[in-house]
């Protein structure tokens, strides 16, 4: 049974002066949230949020756009990507010690280990004057060993200690380990892919992988994968589409988005005991009329805090949110 810790609450973040904001990760205790927000010039900038400071613009590496995609468990290290003055995409790291973003080389960082020592992402994206192209290579990077390329594709998630990495190598999802290398996470035998299978996050011990798979019938389904059970397709909220974006440390709480019977995208939470829950239904009392939690992207290690974005009826904008569910699961 869930353990009630305190009253539930939802916090809408507003923006950096633009029309939208989106949250992409949250620290273990819910005190630090990172993401991207439009500024007054309509450019998306990486942000750091705390209750004390509100939205803090982390800036860029000389270009117009940046995004914060991951934060360490204690909130002291933030990673993401930013464009430089030539429009080239660069990986970055921000630390509380320096208070500024630092260039970690070409590419994007999508996630960081709980201890803040390992980052994962991809290189191969250019947005410079010569035009945009994408020939991605998934990588794992540490301060001591540097960057290690794992395969063609993109790395999206990393385990707590950095020893397990998950991502996609078109059209398959993959799981990489230090001992075993690349393991392909195939879809179910009777499912023919029409697109790509994405592995987007992994539990603390690397045993549970979540993501999404595009089916031959044109639909898409969220999945949960383990080495013992293989790939389990999760349900939707009555529609034809779902995707799992984040998972708790113990692998029991999964968050993402799914379509309902009207084709609307709603944020969901899945647990073994409760199955699929529409967060808009479970936490309806927290939402003003017209507000909708559209996408859940990440959850804290204990499953209590959930971040993403949705429609804030009070401002008429798409904004990042932090949902304190009041429970650990």
C-alpha cells in the first residue's frame, strides 16, 4: 500500500517571459526541477527551478537555444544541451559550485546518473549555417574516462551508478551494460514495427527499462521491459497511443503520456497494483477548470514527485508542472 507522506499539491512554473515551459527532470527530493522555457525573445532556454528561486535562466553557450534534460539526485549537477554562437549543438554541464554551464563537447546530453558522475546522450546533430543533419551516435561520458561511443543511435537513460545505459538504435531499443555491451530489446514476436522502439529510462539498478514502441497498425504503446519478463505493453487511457517516459528507482512507478477516448493526450502513472491512472482524474481536485496535465516526463526516485507539462488555464499557457502526489510507492 502507498504510504501517505503529506498533502498533495501541484505547482505551475510559469515561464521566462515566453509562451511555454516544459520540465524534463526532478531531483530525488523534488526540490530541484530542470527543463526549458521560452524567454521574451521566443527562444527556449534551459532552466533550473527551486521553490526559493523560481525559474532560473541557465543561458546558452553563445547561441539562441538551450535545454536542461537531467539533474543529479541531490540537485547539484544539471546537464543538457545548448547551441554555440555558430548554431552548433553542444553538450553542457552546470554545477552549483560554479553556477554556470560548461561545454562538454559536441552533441546532446539526455540524462545523468544519480551520483552525477556519468552522462549519456548522442552526437551528430548540427544546426549551423550549412543546414541541419542528424547522424547520431549514442555515447556515455565521464570526467575521468571521457566519451565512449556505444552504437549508432541515441542514449536516453542511465542507471543510478552509470553502469547501464538505454536508448534507441533505429529501429530497435537497446540496453547497454559494461560487461555485456549492447542488448537489443525486441518488441513482441507478433508485432511488426512501423517505426522505432525507444528505450527512454531505466530503474536505479538497470533491471527495468521503459519506453515506447510504434506498431504496424499505426498505434503506439508504452512498454515496461525486464530480463525475466521481456517486453510488457502497457495500456492507454482509452485511445490508441501511449509512451512511458520515466520510471522510479525501484521500477514500480512509470510515468508518461497516453491518449484518451477523445484522442486527447493526458499524463499517466502506472503501477503494478493500480495499472494505468490518468493523473487528471486522480488529482482532479488540484486542477482549476480547464487545466490539463498533458505529459509526465520524469518521476523522483521514490515515485512521489512527477514533472512534465500541461495547459494551465489560469494563464492560458503551456507550462511546466511539479506534482507532489503525497505518496511514495
